[in-house]
C-alpha cells in the first residue's frame, strides 16, 4: 500500500512539472518562429513592403541559413512542448495531432530553402508551376502548405472544443480571436500573393497567430491538467 501511495505522489509531482516546462519552452519557440521581427532592423534585407518574409529564405541569400535554423529551432521546441503537454482527452486528440503536424512542418521547412523568391518573382513562379526548380524548393512549398493548413484546422477544432467543453476563459477567448484572425486573414493573404502588394504587412499576422495558438494549446493543457479530477485526487 505504501509503495502504491508513493507512486501516485511521484506521478502527481511529475505531471505538473512537465506542463510547466512545456509552457516555458514555448517562449523561445515564439521568438524563433517570429524571426521576421528583426528583419526591419537589418538594413537591406527587406527591400519593399510588397515582399514576403518567407522569400528571405532563398538559398544563398543573406541570412537565409540563419532564418532556416530559426524555423528548425522553433518547430522543434514547439514539438517537444506539445509532446510534454499531451493529455489523454478524446476531445483534444485531433487538435493536438494537427498542432504536432504544424510544429513538424515548421521545423522541416527550415531544412529545405527556397531556390528563388516565388512570392514576388514572376519568373520564379512560372518556373515553379512548370516544375523546373530543384526538389528542395518544392519541399519547402509543400511543408509550408502543411504548416498553414494543419494549424488552421487545429485552431478551428480548438475553438469548437473550448465552446462546447469546460476550459479556461483565457484559453477560450484566445482561440476564438486567433481563429477569427486567421480565417479572415486568408483573403488579404491571397490578395497580397496574387497582386504582389503589401505582403510584408500581411504575412507576419499569420506567423504571430500560429505561434500564439501553439502556446495557447500548451498552456491550456497545463490548466486542464491542474484542474482535472485525476490530478486533484493525486495531489
């Protein structure tokens, strides 16, 4: 009986700690994922507000390798945080899996740079559509698409879950606003892409929203773990 009690006590201590660690890991992950914030302070990198920040990751370009490494670091940290904060709740299963997919895609994108600036270079875009570019370019495009799609669906599922099930009011409000910002933001993003206008003003909104969504997922899991009956009994 004494051994069983000790085991329960150890589990109760270990669980909250891993959630706290996971939440703190999200802080450097958010900073690394939003490397675009330093670009305006580095002269000559962003030549126009019509350029996409992602176009700065063209192979061989100035600081492209650094930005790729930051994507890798951010995705890896988010991935570790999500694994540490996983909860065995059925309602979170698909949501959590999609956030993990987002983190893995973000990390993977850092390993495969663009070969040219497809966001603002019409010749590059034409070559891209005719499959005339190196494989690593298409890997980056594919992983970026997976990154955006997975986290968008995860956000919508998280918003639905927090509307239907008990959750922290801050978590519910955060998912509500982030989901609205992302869904509404796709229209100006599409306009920026096809018109080559004001991309540098639109794209960062998604990067910030995605990283805050991953943080909210992890922090919400920590709150749920602390308030669940199982953890209360163990404590």
